[in-house]
């Protein structure tokens, strides 16, 4: 009897240990993870694997982000179920898993109302067993149907004219889209010592008999560069060149003669009436007594600066 009792006792202990190992509960990597676009939602499905069961509730932690936007997992509290259901953090409904089998989690539907049309998203999930978070899955991607909304950007600078040793902060404010955080890089900013450009003003007469005593004077940044120029005879154009630096003002003062409504003029961004038309007065009307504009010429490429720009030469930012 003594030798028979000992093997049975050892067998009982071995059975209990084996049973405890089979029924171990811990969060593992999910299987059968899929994303499916259905109607106005994306459905998230995954299953818990067979090596884990018991130990109260199981659920899925789900994080969704725009493609190329990093995951962070910030609000997931591994010690409690929060029923998260707001972009970018979601959780499935809870389930019990008494048996160590492959068991599907309740499907989680993420509505498109919180997402941007025409945008690519990535989603990752993990198993959570009663406050024990498992490893995150690889991300799956999907595209929200529709057309991506327009983004608008307004760029401002703390100062547009700065001297050697000074700095200017530039800021971009992005609006529109779906209200998601937008990323951007600085590029194509120009700077340099104020550039000099040759502009021209061309005078015309619609009747073809000159300006009949009318004339204009051209003032650049407070300095008169042409005084009492006119169309002596004919229709014109009579063109006159002058030099300006970037950001300087150009003022044209008109003095009327007879038949002043026949007079008009055009300012060009190049010499001799060439280049872009910068300013003009309407035909058939007497030109205004004074007309001022600020020119914008020249500059060199800054490349891709940071948000604070500190030049080593006198610069003008546009």
C-alpha cells in the first residue's frame, strides 16, 4: 500500500501543474487582424490566440493615425478599461474568454465622420487582458473614400526687414482640412541685400495728338527720378526707365493739360516698356493726381531655413 499511494500523489501534483499551465492568462499578439471599409466606417477585427484564457475581461486597444504620422499610445491605461471611442484612440467591447481557443473580439467600427476624406490612414491593435497589454500588431492601412479637403497656409514674419545681427521669426498658420495636425517644411524663401531693378513708365495718348500740356513726375522712395515727362506728339508710347530697389515706393504725380482724359500710363517691371505690367491707369479717364505702389524685385534663395532666420548681411524677406 505504501508504494501505491506515492505514485498517485505525484500524479495528482503533476496534473494540477499541467492544468495551471494550460489555463495561464496573459496578453499575446493577436491573429486574424483585418481592416474592412464598410459604408461610412472601417471595421476592425482581430482574434485572441489559443494559448491564453481566463482571468476576467479581454479587449482590443486600437490606435489610428494618418500614414507617416507616428503612433504614441498615450491615453491607453493598461490597468483599466476606458471604453475609448474618439480619434485617434479606440477600444473594442470587452469579452470573457473561459476556454483556451482562438476567439474573435467584438468588431469595432470607426466612423469616417472623425476622419478626412481622401486620406490614407494606418491602424494598429493590441490585446489587453485585465490590464495587461500585449505587443502591438503591425499597422494595416486604408483610404477614406472621397476627395481630400483643401489646406490654406498663412505665413507671417516678426519683421520683414532686418539688419545684420538681428533675427526674424517666421510662422505658418494652417487652416482648413479636417482639423488634424498638419506638418510642413520651410522652402523657397528668398533674402538678400535689397535688389536693384530697372522699371519703366510708358505714356500713351488715345487721340494721338500728344498730352497737350499734361505731364507726370516719377518719385522713387521720396527722390524724384523723372520730372515733367510727357508725350510731345502722337499716340506714344513715350517710355522712360528708372532704377528701384526691392521694397521701395514708386509714386507718379500727374499734372493735367487739355483733354486730360486722353492720357494714360503704364509702369512695367523691365526697361523700355518690357517685363510684367506693374501698374496702369484706365483709358478714357483723367489719371489720378498721385498714384503710389511698392515694388517687389530681386532676392536670393534661402533654401529651407528654420523658423528663426538670422542673416549675416542686410536682408529683406518676402
